């Protein structure tokens, strides 16, 4: 079942309009701050969440001794970094968590254009952007449903901060997971034999078929290990691009996953072989969310194969949008263009030409309403 959704034209729900109003306020403030800052170093701001809860953030370093790292075998184990976002109790004195730590930001500044060629090669202080989660803020008591996030290939978990914090502000516990080796950069608590403290990606540019297979298989295993480590037996998962591919396949492999959102990830291998989830179908809710700007024959074929099985699978499309609108770039890239650091063509190639005051709340509403129906708070 396919639905087409054009932000700002004909299908805006009340929740999206309310989110747009909130984002308008944040964008006006961001524009004022940017105009006061030096033109060469704009202060990039993430939109505020619109849920009723404050959000606290903690970071976990997980080590899976049963696996080796496929990208750097000298490490000897598989390590993950996870950010835990929870509804937080009221309080003061807890600083806002940065989107990127100084070490991660310094590395990313040097490789940003190799990850996303449209991004500026200089003139951005990537360490200055803050999330709306508070470091060390105590969690509200009580058990809450858990969501896991897997970022796109080449991206770190931090590129999904805005959506994750918004979900946590509405009552979910959200775990954002880095996949070291194909993530742009991952900072660990310390250095160890086989890797530096800030580990760069092993992949630049599109992966070949063998690397893509390794990426997806490793990500599925990573997500299942996180479920083991946190002792969670019923969760929702969502992911972007390669992360969307991985969460859809993880849904197929692990019954602990109750529902999944695939944000524009293919459901086949690069050689055309369908993933088992597309070949066999699923009996649990799965949302396939895409954009008009990224849609192609491969996506239609692999998604169509899954949809042909029927079941609780739905396809939605955001128009006037492009692939990275599902990430923090949906709000950051337009700011970079306004600052003269990106071209209109570069913006369109990454997030589309749509207004972020409409597109960002639309993405939030799409994901939030799906999990509200299938994994309610």
C-alpha cells in the first residue's frame, strides 16, 4: 500500500502544522544568531523537540567479545557506542549535549566532503552545534518502550540526533547506535590496540557489493547485540539508508522487534539479490518511508517485492525532498546554504528544495505516529 505525502501542499496533518509552528520559532532564533556571528562560522542549530518531556542523555560503550571487527580485525572484538535518550525529571544545571564531541568534530571537519561532497570543506564549527538533550539529567521513573536507531552508511549516530531527541521527548527511550567502520567517525572513551580513540570510517564513496553485504550483516548483528546488552525483549527499530536496510532485515530475524521504520533503505544486495525480509515478507508492522528525489528502479523493485506479500507493511513518500531529509541535515543544510557555504544545487541534492519548517515536522510526525500506533508509550 503506497501513500504520497507532499509537505506544505495538500496532506498536512494537524500534528505536522503544530510542529512547523514550533520549528518556525527555533528557525527565527537561529537566523538571528547566525546573522550576529561571523559569516565564515555560522552557529548551526538543531530544531527543538515538541514533546512534553525534557530529555536526558548518557553514553554507553559496548564490547562484544564473541565477534571480531570486520573492518579492522586487529582490534580483536566488536565495539559499539550507544547514546541513551530518556525522558528526564525536571531540574537545572545539566548542560546540553553536543551533537559532536570536539574530537569527533575535528575528524569530521577533515572528511566531511569525502562523506557528502555537497558539504563545505571549511568555515563550519561542527563542535558548536548542541542537541536538546541534557547530559546527566536524571530519568523519570518507570519503564518505557524502547526504540533503536541505525544511521545511514557513512553517517554517525549523531546525524540522527534531532529525531531521536524528539521521540524521547514524547515518552520513548531511544538508543542511537554507531556502527564503527562504516560510520564517518566514532569516538570511544579511550584508545586501544588496533584503533585510535576517534575512529574514522573505512569506506569513502559508495561501497561495492562485498562491502555492502558486510555492512548490512554487521549492522544486523550489532542491533541484536544491543538488545542483548540492554536486556530488552520488545522494541521498535528505525534506520536511515543502510540503517533502514538493516532494521528491516533485523525485524525479519529477531522476534524481539515488534515494529520497524525503514527510512529509504534498499531491501536487496547490490548484486540484485533480495534480502530475506523482501523475499519472504513479514508479519509485523513495517513502514517504508521515502522521498520523491531519491526514488529509483532498484528501490521500487525491492520495496515492491516486500509489498507484494501483503501484511502490515505500508509505503509513504515525502515530496519535494531528498535522501538526507530524514537526518539532521534536513535542518542543518538549509542553514549552510543561507550562510553562503552551500549552493542551492547542493542543498537540493542532499535534502531537497522543500521548506525545513515543513519537512522536519513532517518526518517527525511520520515516525512518531507509526510508533505511537504499534509501540505506544
